[in-house]
C-alpha cells in the first residue's frame, strides 16, 4: 500500500528536518491539502507517540547495568555499586531523552504530508482520502495500529536481548584498534579510557 511503501522515506525526511532542513511541499495546493487530510486520517500521531515511548523506554529496556555487566570498563570503570553510579544512570537517561526528542510531532507529521504531496498523484490522494474516510478505511487504520504495536513490542524485546551483546563486541573491537594504535606509536596525548587514568598507549594519558 502507499502508506507502507512511503513510511521509510517519510521517516528519513523527518530525520533530515531535525537537522534543520524544511520540507519542500508540492506546489499544488490541492496535493498539500489532501496529503494533510490523509495524514490525519491515518492517525500517524499515534504511531509517533508509540515510537517515542519505545525510544524513551530503551533506557529501562536496556539499562546501563546490562551493558557494564559484559563490558566492565564501559563507563570508565564505574560500577553499579560505586558512589557515582547514580550519575551514570542519570547521564544515560538524559542521553535517551535527547535522542528521542527529535523529530517533534509536528515535524514528523509535516514530513509525512510532504512525502504524500510530492510522491503521490492528486488522483490517488483523493481516492485514499475517500477510502480512509469510510468505516472500512477506519477499521483498516485500527488494524495498522495493532500491527505497529506488535512490531514495536517485538523490536523492544529483540533490542533488549541484542544490545548488550552488540555493545560488548563493539567495545572489544575498539580495544583491538587501540592495541594496534599503541603498537604503531600513534596515540600521543590519548584521552584516559578508564578509572585508573590509563590510555591505550600508556599509563597516564599525558603527552610525552
């Protein structure tokens, strides 16, 4: 369906808006009006709300404790029983609040409308608005929401299971790169990477 085919493009456009790019609406006023009607009928604001909950919930779904369990040096050696662990948790939650704040709801809805207005013909937009205004169309939108809810739930559970593993692998690769850099003697002035002020290139992190 048009809705499914354009979802990925709309999300990408929404991301570009969050970086400061405004949508380029079609010049046809009817296309703009119809696309906005369609976005309202498809209740995309509910989908965005669900996405925000999933995104913000990641801090609890994948808590910092689960990451440091497999990678003890993850947070510069700070552990869950340390005095400063609450500060790590707060910084972690703030990180997710920041990345989940964009795009805003209006930016997202404008992006969706822009995609429809620029990529779908006026005739097809008229037909879509007419269909989704019917009882059958409204029931189908309800079905879309249930499907999206199920997908988000699957994604949340998969994310919780895989992120700690992927994070550990990433950290291991970084450590391997750091060892290579040390062997090549290219880490002068490296930033300390752990609580004991050590770096991949030496014990103090000071420039030689």
